[in-house]
C-alpha cells in the first residue's frame, strides 16, 4: 500500500511540475482503458478464486448490512446535530438576497 500511495504522490508532483506542457494531455487518453483493463483483471482474479466465489452470498450480505448501517448512522448523526444546533444564530449575510445594481442606487430627485 505504501508503494501505491508513493507512486500516486510522485505522479501528482510530476503533474504539477509539468503543468502547461503540451504533451502532458497524452497520458490522460490512456486512463480509461487502463482502468477497464484493471477491472477486467480483478474480475478474472475474483472469478478464479473458488473460496471467494463460495462465500460471495455471505460477503454480499455483510457488505449490504454494513452499508445500510453506515447510512443509518450518518442520518442519526445529522438528526442529533440538527437538534442540538437548531437555535444557532445564522451566519452574517445568510438569507439576504444580493441587490441588483438598480436596487443598490440611491433614489433620484430627492424621492
């Protein structure tokens, strides 16, 4: 994992240094096919693993339960936070609509 993160960081630094170069856009055309090839090879590896294929329904059920629990926990946290901060004063300028140039001008002729 350290190698993958280091390679990504190295790529970010290299991309930042080479920003504005004309040829730097060429590798971006290879990204989508490379990701598709990686996903295909991952599918082949998963499909070839007998132990994983036997336990796939159990793993899928656990993954579904874990995702639903994460969503429920997030919703619960939002409900608690909204209840605690319901009467919190609004930020300065919140709820005001911006004035148009016509509204911002002072009245003409002493009106």
